[in-house]
């Protein structure tokens, strides 16, 4: 068996400690590493900085870690579905660093690519630019944003081979490939582990060189934030 394949989520999170920065893939509840998040909660690690597009909902996803107050700071873009998040923020129990969604994606991509910072016009003249360097290029102002890396990246993919080559399914790809590159230790949970050589090289979204640990998730709830059906 590949040394990258771990027996369960708990063992795959070995080394997670207090005060770490954890990158968590997903968009809303689509493509979130739900088994790894549950294991992170069970680890008891606290004072975490979590980088994620969203903060889950009150009783699922990163909302589980907000409930236990294991998250000290969220670096996020959209958190509108989580009442607990809003309550903690207003009560000053949670630090929040809001980012425009495209800026957050690029900060993570830059971190994975070894780019320490970049300039973007998004956010100039708003609170997003407060305390940040602003420079003028060709008559237009740009704000400097720093790349993001984390000690661990928790990723959800559809399929993996033993080397860690990953395939994501449709919109569940979202932030996951960028975060996989930006973690010092990238842990991936998948629905299926296939034999080496079974994945078409042209269909691989994330090369295994970025992946250190893999688990096959025992089950997936795959919640939908708002279900709308025709009467």
C-alpha cells in the first residue's frame, strides 16, 4: 500500500496542533472535506486560524469548530449562512479577515506558487485596503495582497490514485486545487481510490506531488445549503 494512504481521518491529521493555520477547501457546503473537519474537531486543537471561502453552517462543516470555539480567526469571503459565526464575531469571540472572493482565491494560489504578494485593483478605496500598501501603476491604484500558506490543507476530491493524483467532480473542484498547493502538509479525503495508472493523465486536476496524505471517506452527507424543489 502507498505510504500516502492512511487508514482514517484521525491518523491523517497527525501533527495538527494548537495555533496552526489550516486551509479548508469547499464552496458553501459543496466539496468540503467533511470527514477531516470532524476529525479536526475531535483532535481538540484550538486557537486555529482557518482559511476557507465560507464557515460552514451552524451544525456542519467548519460550523462544528465554531461551536466548540476551536477557531480563533477566520480568513473568509462568504459567511452568510452561519448564525453562530455572526454571533461570535459581534461578541468579539472571533477574529475575521474578510476578502473579496477572487482575491482570496488568488492569495491562496499565490501562496502555493511561492509568490509572496501581488497587486490588485479589487478593494481599493474600501475597508479591504485599510492598512495595506497601495501603489499606482499606469494611472490606476492597486492594493497589495499577501499570498497565503498553511501548515495543513484539508481537501475533498472525487478520486485519487496511490501517488495522490486527484480528480475533482464538477463544481466540487472550487477552492480545492489551489489549497492543495498551498499546504505544507496536504491531506485529501476522496470517495474512491483507484489503481495507479487508472486515471487519464489529461483528466488529472492536481498532481500527486502536492499531496502528502490520502484517506477514503467512510461516508458523505453532502448537504445542500438551500434545497429548492418544484411544487
